[in-house]
């Protein structure tokens, strides 16, 4: 589940595992750009560590 909101007048994206997620992940435009610039490394990180977890 993804929501858009504002924090101190700036846009933020909030990502939740479920509607009642107590600890959502939120970030603004600067971090969103960093994520997009590094998406391939993030994908590799998930792949590498998912193998170790067995998921």
C-alpha cells in the first residue's frame, strides 16, 4: 500500500505493508531520486540477501 502525503509542506511517499502498519517507510523527493539512481544496486542487494534467507 502506498500513500502520498506532506511533511512540512513537502511531498512524501509512505509505503506500508498493510493498512494498519505501525512502522511505515516514508521518504521525500530527494531520497526518491537517490533510490531511482541506485535501483539496480538495491535489486542486487535484495537478490543477494534473499538467497541467504531462503526467500
